[in-house]
């Protein structure tokens, strides 16, 4: 059964919008970015480990982690980035596991879509029954990035060049959603995959 499904894609591909459409259609969704923020809050295990390693300079006056400051440290130092990921990824996995247990406790027929940017790079894709990859034309990605983040074309290209290529990402896909056109076409793409998943689950349940 395809009940625990991962959703990923490159930057500015529209993962969050795809997840929103799946949610509207009736699937449950978990946002790993939200979970990442949660496990880094005061009192959480990841928070204590991060502060112990990086020091109090990354905290604001209320003792909360300044994510932008932490980000600027790790993205200019690969060793520190690895340390951060080794702290945060297990905490995210455990927290998401609890969320899924809560959902299945209320609805044992639930299909849960968990979306994250680095699902393949972190190796977390192995924990899912299937992986959905959202893809789009690279030129469209660049235009969206420039508009969204108010950056130059060169900066946008550098960001994409430092990510896993779409071709490499697609090797891991059970389902592919193309977000190169408008919202109406994207909705149709998501509905197509939604129907495929339900058909597969129905077939497996009755075989």
C-alpha cells in the first residue's frame, strides 16, 4: 500500500503548492520545513544540541535560534553544515513519525504526503513507500527564483547549479508532476497522480 509517500523537487518547483492541492483532494500532508522549525524551538532536543555546538551567539534576546544567522554559518562551512544536519535530520524523522502515528490513529486509511527539499540528498527517501518528484523547466525555475527572492539571474543560476540536477532527482521518482505551466495544469497533474495512487491502493487492497 502507498500510504506513506515522500514529495520532493528542486527549489522554486512548487512543492508546497502541490502539497496544498493534495491536501485539498483529501490526502494528509506534513511539511518538513515546519517540522524543522519545530524541532529547533526552545526545549526541543535539537535546540539543546545546536546551542551546545554553535554557542549562544546564534540566539536572540529571548533565547530563540536565529535561523538566518545559523544558516549563514553553515552554508559557508561544510563541516558545520554536516554537524547541523546530523543533529536536525534525526529529530525531524522522529517528530514526523509521531505526526504520522497521530494521523493513522485517527484515520487508518490515511495517505500521508511528506514534502521536503533534500529528501534524496539526506537519504530519507528510503523511509517512504514511494517518491513523488515535482519538476519544471530550468528557465522557469530561474524566473521564479528571481521574482521570489529578489535576486539576480546569476545568483539564481548558482543556486540551481549547487543543487541535485532534475535528471538525477527523477531517477528516484515513482511519480512525476510537471509544474512548467499554469495552476490549472498543475491541478490536473496532481489529480492525475492522486488518482493513480488511489487506484494502486485499491488494487493492492483487493488482490
